[in-house]
C-alpha cells in the first residue's frame, strides 16, 4: 500500500527541508526531510554534509517506501489510505522499532480505532520533554487518521453519441434493406399476380421501416436516447 499525497505532505511539513546535516532534538544526525542513517537508504548524515533538494526528495521517497512496507507488514486490521498514511507518518518519526511496540498499533490491530488515534498523541516527547512541534504533528496525524476517504463513484456507461448507434435505427435500416432485397427477388423470381402481391408486401414492410426510422430520429433530435 502506498502513502497518499496527504501523508507525504504531512511528513514534509513537519520534517522540514534541511539541505545541511543537523542534529534533531533527540541528538540524531539528520538531513533532507528528516532522513537519518537508521532509515537505511544509503546515506549517513554527519557534520558538514550537504545535499541538493533533488537528493532530499529521493531519500524521502525511498524512506517513505521502506516505512510503508514496514507498517503494512505489522498492521493486521483493515485500514483506509488516510489511516495508513497517518500510521506511516508516525512510524517515520518514531522509528519502526517504536511503532511495532506502540499501543497505537496494538489498539489498531484490535479494531479499536478510537484508542489507536488517542495513542498517537502519546508520542509527543523528545529527550523526556514534551515538544510543541511534536504535539502539533500528532494532532495533524490524528486529523488525517479521521479524515474520510472520498468514495469515487463507478463510471456510468456512456450513452450513444449519435443516432446511428441506436439499435432501433439500425434495425429499421436492416428492415428497409431487406424490403428492397425482397422486392428485387420478387421481380426476378415471380410472375403475374404473385409478383404484384410480393411487391406490395415488400413496399409495406419498407414503408413501415422508414416510418420507424423517421420517428426514432425525431426522438433522438429531441434528446430522447
């Protein structure tokens, strides 16, 4: 399961973009969008390291994909894309070890989403102190967790685009053609009175087909499909 745009935007907003390595409040060397060596994406931030914005985006993409895979592997309850994105954002911030041991995951897998959401807010400390930035992040994750995922309606069957696609019109044309063919056959194979009777019958069928065709086209022009 992939992390949706809302989840990526949340991670970007709270991690911030730093192109030069720095120590986070927990004392861990970090760079880009909160990328650390523990992310395991091929970079070990250290003093003086500088990367480009494109590199930061790439490391973020790789890191989010790894955390998404890790979170998906330990969640056993059904979740929608916003619930999943909130879980990945939390795991991205606290690490997979912390997430696997969290009461948040435990309640989620027990099917109690209310307690799982409440447990997200418990992760608001760094170095034993409550940080305002973590409080805001946890609130944003809870808000995303509870955001309903819009239901995309099934695509309605497309209506006919022209009168020639109408089955009635098509049938009328076939009947008309049949009548003409019948008239030709009558002229070639019958004599006298039988020929006249056949011609009259074919004429009646053809006239009826033309009438139906005319009425169907009139309905089509009036917007009746």
